[in-house]
């Protein structure tokens, strides 16, 4: 008899959320959606409610909330960040997929840990801004985090090939984003629509811009440090444009174990849902090595793409600085998408915000929020001076 797993999807209308629903759709005898949330897109959320019939829903806008409670009077509906927290702590869920973008995912993840759930984590900011707090909580509660980011899922899987004390280094691969190979001069006047043309992955606007600045890799470096307890000196980033090798682990004997696959998020999502088992994947085709002409690797051009370098700095400083890096980046990306700053100004906002920050501990949620709130206000203040 199949034991059906109840799943909460935070961010069901985003790229990760819709991919997760496709996994569930094709394995409906094994997974049931018990709850889902969306921020703006209540129209798509309503379509998802119709198909998957969750018991609980949260929406980020008052307009969406009013429409959903009118249409579904028997459905338990929540609004905003409080709704995310409610859904994160539902007793009925076995697995919580945290696929919201930004620091709003932290509190929901904390609620899931308190309820000792499996957390399929696709929210980089949780471990970046609050990694120390989350890791301390994981020691106290019997929750588990299975990373869903393709890179961290690859590392997680590769680490199974050896013992933790046998790891020499982690190698995180990067596609290089939309502007791989560009010079500073060429990036000076790029437009938002240019930054949103990712060569390999279909993602939301914020994550796609992060990929074009390589700040996504910076966030992943900090996240890898927190998830796998590996020193920053033993984390390397390599540009791998084909996005076939999703990341690698080098062990002390100099053997390297890599996880390869087609660039599709449904693979790490399903893995997080079914770990330690691997079940059939009817959605994707096998990786056809006969069609791969070459796999190439290059170092990050830190003179142009400063997001990785700034992240290493933030991570090594530690405490509240990673939260500041993350928050300043979120504000800068949002302002770039809205046409208020130039592409290269994103780096300037991050650096100037970190330069102004007085580091403090983040051993409580309140202190994480303090660092996050300060950085957002400071980043906006800096932008006004441009």
C-alpha cells in the first residue's frame, strides 16, 4: 500500500512551484497537495485550487484574498506573511516546499522546523540570512532540510559518495547567466529585458537577474557553507555554460563525484519529495550524452561579475553580514527591474550597504529581521543618492 505524502507548496505559482505541481500531477497516487500559497498571481492560484483541491491557501494581496474567499467559502484562506507562517506550521503536511523568493520564506521555514517537517528548501535566503539560527534549530528539533536548488541538490547527492570528514572541496557550477563573457563597458547600459533572457533555465524575474549578476552564485556559496558545514576556503565556483553538471564534490583522495542531468528543476524537486528513495520520473527524458558535443568550464570573471566576490566577503565576516548582502541585493534587483537604477548599480548598492553595516549576531529571528530591515532601508537611502 502506497503511503501518500501530504505536501505544502509555498510559492505554488512561481517556476519552482509549478514544476512541483507537475511532479505531483504525474505522481498523484503518491502525493497530495494539502496547502499552497501565492503572492500576486491569484488567478493562477485559483486554477491550481480547482485542480489540486488543497485544504489551506494563502495569498499575498487583499484583492486575491477577497476573490478566493468569495469563490471558495469552505476553504481555509490566509493573507500575507502571517498566512505563510500558518501554512509552514500545518500539522497535516509531511513535506513543506519553500519556493517563495526572498527573506519572507524564513519565518515559514522556522514554523516547519518547529513542527519537525521535511523541508524541501528552494529559498536561498533562508540559509543565507538566517543560517546560524536555522542550524541551531535543526539540532533542537527533528526536522530535516533537503535542498531543492539544482546546485545544492547535486552537492547533497554527491556527498553520499563519501563521509563528511573526507570532503576536500565543493565545486558549485554556474551557467554564467545572460551576460556571460560581457565586459563592464558592454554591461553599462543593458536593459531589464536583456537580463531576463536566461540561456538555460526558466525562472522568475528576481532569480533570473540574480543569475545575470552571478549574485545567485554568491547566495549559493553562503548557502552551501551553511547547509554542508564546509569552509569558504573549500568552496569553489566554476562557470559551466551547458548546465549539465549541476555541481561536484572533491574528496580527499582527489576523486570527484558529480551529479549530472538535464537542466530541469523537476529532478531535484522529486528527489527532495522521495529521498532516500528514487522513483521513476515520467516527465523527463534521459540525458542523451550522444548529443552533448562538449562540457566546458571557466573561472568567474570577478572584475565584471562582483556578486560572488562580495558574497565570499559577507560569508567570511559572518553573523549579520550575509543577511545584509541578501537584503541589499533584493532591493537593488527590485529597483533595477522597476527601471530606477542601472544593471551595474546593483553591485554598488550591495557594496555600499555592506560597508555601512555594523555587524551583530543573528542568533534569534528578531536579530535576523533587524539586519534585514536595516539593510533594506540603507540600500534605498543609497539609491536615492545616485
